């Protein structure tokens, strides 16, 4: 213990300031009784925009505010481009896959993934057509509710997941497919587990939590089932692969594996394929569907916003054709509302952890190589210098005085810099087409008084999850 204290004292000489850490348990006293984000925001108020905390024995430097995050993620992006230590991710993924890899593995997988997504139409008409077709399938499914109250959770997750399924697996699923529903159930459960208080303990004391009965083993079981599903899909692709006509992400990965079969430095091998596919499947399902769910709840609370959206949709698109991406440039209010939904819902408030790739002096402090870094996106999305009254939902944050759409550099729900979300383009397209298609076809109705709707997240950990709710819809 004495040696640990002396080492900690030497390191603290030039590290960013922070609360005194205890041996083994770190800053658990400062983090207890609150969500991790709440605790970190309170420490920011005391120690400033750059500070140090210890999750167990893991040192973390926390970055807050637009200027600090810009300097780190963009101006000094190479130095902060590593993926930070996430014990729950290390246990489940062991550094494989695009989301939680580092170094040359991450570079190879990221380049390949971006290229493959572009080739399959991210930002092009082909993927737009897939989303438009899926949005119409969602409309048909929503009509079945016939004005009765329903929970939109699985309606949205099925529709959104089918988009990424078509990209990575080459096909969509019918909404009542039992295997599909089971997979979505696993994803939804895991998203809740990694945002629960259990995740804070697991990330602070990973070895201890793995030895105890409870959520870790459920999380591990769910991931194993998801990996088995992807592995079965990979095997089916191997049996039907046509080198001249790749159908999806898995086909492209298999072809690259064959191409690099004699390259000992290649990262294109089975474990990276399975986990990269699973990363895309998870991220492409949960984040967009959660944003849709939060967005509809916000519109239920603010029916005047829904009314203005209906007016713009009717004026620009009408009722006789499907919404298209090219409509977005003519719909500043709708664009502003969707941006504000993303900003206000703040789905991933802490961002994914980064780590330093080299020793660096930053904001007058020394940060050693391989230090975990938390860039708190919430401190940018809710920055009062960037958004007037940021705790209030207000589409005016993205509109100028003439009513035209106004960009804001502090809008970074997908993060920024070298680790920005590879699916940003796809997610933005999905949000616009799903929201406009739903509102083109339906009026929304809350089953409680709008004034009584609480927008506070039901669960707030690494992500913000909206309260469970029901609504009614009626055809327009």
C-alpha cells in the first residue's frame, strides 16, 4: 500500500487536479449515490474542465466543455485517438472489433468499414431506398394499433435494426420473426445493463464483479448468444459466397480475409469479423431507435412542435409521395427539431472512452501514454455558451432569425475527430426519414396530460434511456 501511495503521489505532481484517491477503491466515495455522469459534473464544478479521477485503480482524465474537447479530439486528435480502458468491454470483446480496438487493428478495421459502408450506399440512393422501404413497413405496422395505446420501443428497434441488418447480413427480418425479436431483446437488455449502477461497479472493480453472481454473467451470456448468431450467419455466407458479387459487409470481410490470407500483419480474421459485425449491429440498432423513442416522447410533451412539423411536411412533401433526403435542405424547421432532439436527449453523455497514444502536455498538465480519457459530450451539448438555456428543449437553438437552419459547432452527438462514429451518415439519414415518414402519416396523442410528461432519463449511465411510455396514433 505504501508503494502504491508513493507512486500515486509522484504521478499527481503534474497530472490534472482531482480528489484524493484511496488505495484499491480509488474515488468511490466521490462517485457513490449518483450516476457516473452526475458525479463527474460535480467534480468538474470543483476542479475545472480537466481533472483526474480513479475508477478503482484505473486512472481517468475527464475533459469538459467545447474548447477543451475541440483541442483534444481535433487539434491534438492523434494523441487522443486511442480507445480507452472499458473493463466491461475488455472482458466481453478482448480488444477485437472496430469499436474497442486500438493501434493498427483499429486503423485497418476503420478504413475497411468506412469504405464498405460507402460502397453499400451510405449517403447514396441505395441505402436511402432501403430506409424509405423500411419506414413504409413501420407505417403499416403502426396502423395495426388502430388508435389503441402502445409502447413504441420494439416498433422502432425492429425498423431501425432492419436497416443495419440489410447492410451487414444482406437481408431484413419480418417484424414477428421470433429469432429477430429474441436478438432485439438481448440488445435492449444489454443496453440497460451497461447503463445500470452495476456497470459503474464492474468498470471500477472488474475482477471482483466477475466472481460474484449477478448481472455480469447475464451480460456475458447475452453477448455469447449474439456472437453465436453472427457466427452462424458468417458460416452461411461462406457456403454461398460469390467473389464477383458481394452482398453485404460479411461478404466483403470474407473476401478481404481471403485476399490477406498470406499477410501475417492482417487484422482480417474471424474474431474481428464477428465482433465488428456485432458492434455495427448493436450501435446501428440501439442508438438510433432510442433517439426516435426519445424524440416521439418530446413531441408528445410539446404538441405545438408536432403541429409545426406537420405544416412543413405538408408544404414541402405533401401526402402523395415518400419523404426523401433531398427534402431536408428545404425543411429547416424539421432539421432543427431533429438536431435539437439529438442534443436534448443526449443519448451518450460521456461518449466512448478514449486513451492517450503518447505522453502529452495538455492544458498545462501532463497526461501519460495509455491514460483513459473521458470526453464528456454532455458538457458540449449542454454548454450555456453555445446554446441559450440548454436544459430547455428549443428547436430555435438551430434556427437563425430568418428561420433558416443554423449549424452549431457544439453539436457533437456522434463525438468528433478520429474516433467519430463511423455510422454518423447512416444515422442522420435514418432519423430524418423515419421522423418525417411517421409524422407525414400520423397524429400523435399522449395518454397523459402533456404537462405531466417527465423527460428525465429513466436510466442514465454510459447512455441516457428515456422513460417507458405509451402513446396513441391516428391516421392523418
